[in-house]
C-alpha cells in the first residue's frame, strides 16, 4: 500500500491541540476516499468531546471500527501507516495550507463561471475571494514580529485600566447596565426570542445608543443582516436613534438625516445579504476594525461543517467568540424554539436547535419573552 501525503495530516490531528488549530482549514474533500471515513471520525470525536483528548493508535482503531468496515485488513494497514508517520508539524501545516489554497482556487474558478452564466449570486464569489485573500494575509503574517506573544500581562494597573478605568460600551437600558455591565473586547453574547417579538427593534435601540458613545476615530458599529430587508433595518435604526415613528421620520427628511448623522456620526454600517459566509465577515472586520459587531441571524452564517446540527451551531458560536476576542464585542441574534411560545420568561432550554453547544460559548444570554394574552401583546 502506497503512503499518501494526507496520512501525515491525519497523524497531525490526532492531537486535539493541533486539530483545533487547523480544523477550519480542512475539508473532507481534501482527503482521498479511503481516508475520508477516518478523517470524519477523528473530527467528529474532537468536535463532540467535552475535554481535549489526544488519540493514540488504539483510540483511533476503536473509533474507526466502531462503524461498519468492509475491508478491515486494509483499514488496519492505513491506521498503522498513520500512527507510524513521522512527518514534522511544520511540513504538515504547509501541506494543509497548500490543499486549502488549491481547494479555494478551484472553487473560485467554478463559481466565477457560474456567476458569469447567471446561475449564482456574485456575493458567493465575493466570499470565496475574501477567503483566499485572508489565507494570503495569514501567510504573510507568519513573516511578522517573532517576538510577538499572546501572554496576558500580569501588570495589575494595566488590568484595572482595561477592565474598569477604560470605559466600555453602555446599554441604553439601565437594567442591562446593572446586570450585564459594559461591553468590552472579548465579550460575546446573544439575544433569542420567538419570531416577531422585537429582536431587531431591541438591537436598533441599543446599537444606536452605543454608536453615540464612539469617538470620531473609533471603528463603526458593524451590523450583519441576513434576515429581513436591509432597507427596513435601516429605517428601524433611524427610528430608534431619533425616537420617532415612521410618519414623523418621513415628514422632515432633511432635518432627520442631519440629526441622525449628528447623533451616530454615520458609524452604523449595515451589511445586507441573504447568504453570508464567515470569511466575508472576517474580511469586513479586517477592513473596518469595528467597535462592536451585531449578527442577525447568527445561526444562518455559512462556512461551517459538522455531523450534527447542534455541533455545527456550536462551531458558529465558537467562531463568534473568537471574533470578539480578536476585534470587539459581538452580539448574536437567534430564535427561541416552540417551547418558548407564549412564555414571558425564557430560559436557556428555550434556545432553538441547541443542547448546550450555543450556550457554552456565550458570556451572556438574553431571552425576550412574550405573552399572547389580550392587552399583553407588546
């Protein structure tokens, strides 16, 4: 049996630490068909494991043979080749990057043709090109400062300044300031409620207030919208900022625009698309350096793969937390499931399509309940 280069990748990702570094860069399509089942079981195990585990030869065999296998001797030989592979981590990472580059270029080529023929939306091509640009930027960043470090400072004054003295973004609602405190870089939380319960209205109210707090040189409020029409969202933002209804908004357009710009400094940027990939959002963050990010709806972001729906959502929410750590506070929006219908006080059990995969990554979770009784509609 000939040894294929992808064997070294499978050996590499037996380590949970190494898998967690490269999981977003790998696809099952990167592997020959005979290796795809092995990649799938290793990735699924790491995704579903509550604690980091490094897999040994026996562990790998147990996982693979726990499912029906046609040619056990052949698969056993593959496992032995994986375990005995002695490729270095650096060359394996180069191979992973090369495979990802080839895959992205192929996808760009195919999508370009589909867009040219009018069969696909140009936004999908933009997302692929953004992903390729990001990959190139990551490669260039490796040439940066060798002395850079991710260690947290132990200077108490610096810690006090960052956590207390330096102001965060305050909520418009006093209750949220008292219960959640200011939002700072690294904070990630999400809002959930039943459809048509006020999630977008709540966002508009809070984010316009936060926009007023930004200095002239601060990055914008980046609002990622993939649900209702972007123009409707922008009207909600105008209403929330000025505290007026639509009739009043339309009655004096020139003055209302001037007042809105004075309050928000034009800091609220709404990116609107029916299909948004995580790479597009990452590219927007790198370009605009936002002060806060809101994603409505977070569950609908593309670019994540997992064997189960809840695990895929867990990957999305883990990614949102990473955005918060790298750039600024992130607020997500998602739905409550049917158990939350007509419930005033929602709990984490009412979050749609999740066991604990979503909740585990959030610093705070805000449920918006609603009674269906007459007189309680609002």
